[in-house]
């Protein structure tokens, strides 16, 4: 079975590509991708329960985003390196660290595929990839003079393993049955795949001789947004919409599909998001 090929198809549906065939700049995403409500959330609490780190250990957070895990991990470790391709996300992470009076985080802007471990960044005790494996495993390449993306899951996992002295943690989201999300992709001409892709990660690790642990955790909630504008911005970005007519139609459908629960907007119908926690000890 070609797990990398299956990962490529799955990951390509969750990564937005710009008109040049490159990874779309997350600086455009701003607050729509990960808002302040992620801080101290159920996800953060569940992740910190499972990520084993001591005061004497260093952590590398690859695809760290706005510091959702990097900042709380810095409070219980020797130091954290937060690596992300987006300056906007790193700016939010720096702001979060200042608010929490955390000063043992180093911020590094770059794409994981371009980073040279041991030169650009040092080997860390613990390496973490949280809900960003689709992004960091994407490789930009040339094909007949045009840029395109391919996904190198195997090479990415090897590199993550080599960057760690002790442990590696990967967290993948499992969205399950999301009928409204599927409808939006169909309405605007996109593809949707709800199959959990964490199994491709686990099987690739097995093929590499790495016998990882896996735990599935129910989030107890679906996708949620702090405001309607957050939801609108998120789906404009996900669907790569540009015209005023497309955005007007999207606004109409979101008003139909979203409802308020516990102070957040979420889908009227849909499965809870679950997380696959995958981890292993370096040998």
C-alpha cells in the first residue's frame, strides 16, 4: 500500500494553494484560522495531559501557529522553539508569550521542508507537530515550468524523528461526518474527504520501523468560531474565493448552516471533532 500517495490526496484537500501553485500565505488568514478562544481550551488541556516534558527538556513546536501549545509548554519546560512559515502567526505567538510573561521561547520563521536540522535549528529533546502535518509535509516543486505541490509524508516523519533526542508527538484532527462542510465544497467546486488520515501517518511510521502509540480523544464539540466574520473569513480562505458574488453566496449559506452554542458559532449538524495523538520514544 502506498501510504504517501493516500496522504497526498487527503492532505491536498486541506491545504489552500494560491494562483502560483504555492502554499497560500497564512498571513492572509489572520485571526480567522486560530482565534484567542483556543487558549486554555479543552484541546490544550488534553494535549498537555499527554505531552510529557520536564523542566530540563527543550521542545521544538513545528507549525506552531499563534503559540496555542508553545506558550503553555514553555511554562513547564527548559525552552521552546516555535517554528512557523507565517509571520502573522509568529507575531500572535509573541503577543501571547508577552501576555503570559513567558520569555523562554525562540521564534523561527521558515518552512519545515527548508529547515536544516543541526544548522538552522538544533536538535531538541521533544518535537511536536500539532494539527499542521498537512502543511509542513507539503513540498513546492517545478513541473514543466509551473510550480506545484507534492507531499512527502515519509521524508517529513524521518526528519521529525531526527530532530528529536527523546520523543516525538503528532496530533491530527479527525473531522468525521460534516455535512455542511461537504455541501460548501460541492457548492463552490471543491473536493471534500472526511476519511481520517492519521492512519496513513501510523502505517508510514510502522514501515519505517517506528512503533508509535495512538490515542483517539473526542473533543466534545464541532468546529467553532468566535464570530460570524471569523467564520466568513475562514471559509473565504479555505475555498479560495475571490469574487464578490462568491462571497455573497458564501455569506448566505453560512447564515443558514451556522448556529450559536455556548457563546460560539458552530454547524447546526455534524460530528464532534476528534484528535489522534500519535507519539513515540526515540531509540
